[in-house]
């Protein structure tokens, strides 16, 4: 990586607060640089990497990444916390939903990437193998795109590695979540989210989700912030007790997507975080004459993780998702 400091920055790799930009080594990424804040204590210790902005409209997580830079004192920590507040640089100020405009890929489902692949594939590879090299944990913060409302939840990847699974659960439980989602092992068979790709290499990554409709809200910002700080406390970077938990942090092990059965207008009967039972009506699809075309039912008993908030949804597009309790 090529690192360039800002005027108010300490030298990169030295104790203090580094502010500046990085450029990855891959030539496919040469036209872009990424804002980087790295807070390093005077004593050696664990390394935590934190990012937001894989989806540029998930603004509560981006704001959390910005505020986090001001909440950690290098004089009181051991190890380091490295923060990239906005990953999808090509989409910055373009408000593209979910994808990188250079190659049309959803970066979130492109990990571990490919050094010789498209822009998004090269970026995922560089995040994993350059920026996060040597990291004890990577936290990727998400939540609440322009047409979404999500519950407060965290994600880790289940594996056949008992120790890694236990560590992943412990870190995911650091968030004051309504739901803690342990993705099934089958997810590791193909490219996917960062927790999945890291787990394939016996490395640890966590995702957090909270927010709605591309709006800043203090509850979601605080959810991300306190969860990351709790991870730093758990790792031993910050010497302080964990923040208290108010939500249930219900462990779940199935993540079921719900597709729209027909073109139309979706009207919801349930909200993210609500418990649902198998077959329960989650909403209806109607046409522009107000006639009901179809009902949308819960595929299993569990909890509504998130749903689309804009009513106009085409057939086959995702309406939401349900998490199934362990």
C-alpha cells in the first residue's frame, strides 16, 4: 500500500493518530485513494480494522466510522484501530444503490475477490490481503439503504473450526443486537460477505447492520459505535468494561431471503425485528387499481431481519429476509 499523511497527522505506523489516504498496490485500483485513520497506542497489541460505505447510502454506519476516529485515545490503548469510512469510492456522491458503478457488482457479495478480476474483485482482494493483513478482527458496518429498513443485527460466519466459531460469536455478541446471525457453513462454498471470505482462511470478520432509508439516526449510529468499541475492549485494545446490553441478542442460524411473487406494490404487515411464524402474512402485493395480487408469507418461524420500504417491487426481486432462531 502507498500511504500519504494529511498535514495534521502523525507518521504512519507511529504512536498517535494517523490521518491520510492509502492507495492499494493493484493497478486496477490506481485511479482511487481511500481515506484512512489509524489510531496506534504506544504499546504493541491487537489490530482491529473497521470499515463502512460498501453501500454508500448506508449512512448511519458511515457516520459511525467518522465518529469512531474521535473516540479512541492513542495514549490509553495498546495495539491499533484502523478505519476506512467509505469503501465504495467510485459510488461516492453518485448515490448508486448497492453496486460499484465501475463493474456493476455488489462489493458486499464479492469477497474474497480476485487480484486479476474486475474492480470490485480487486478491491475485495486488497481489503483482505493488504489493509487487513495481520488484523485480529475486521468489522464491516452496514445498514439501511435508500429503500430499506433493517433490524439491529450482527453477522458472523459459522465454520467447522470450533475455536473460530466461538470467537466469531463472541465478537458478534459485542453489538447490542436484536439478532445475532451465524451464517450457515454452506455459505463458504461461494463468494460472499467479508465474514464468509475471512472464515474460509481461518480469519475473523464481523458485520453489523442498523439503519433505514439512507437517513442518519442516533440509535443506529450508537449501535455501530458501541459494538465496535466493545470489540476493541474484548480484544484488549481498550482497557474498559463492555457497554451494557439492552436488546435480546437472539442467536440465529438461517438467513432466508424472500422474493416478490409478482410485479406490484408491497404493503407490509410486519417490521424488522418482529417475531414471525411460518406462513404468517408479512404483507400483500397489489396493482395500481388497489386489487390484491398476492400475499407474502414468512418462509419459517423466526424474526424479520429487514424489508424493502419503497412499495414498488418487481417480480423476483427481494422483499426482505427472515432469520431463524437456533
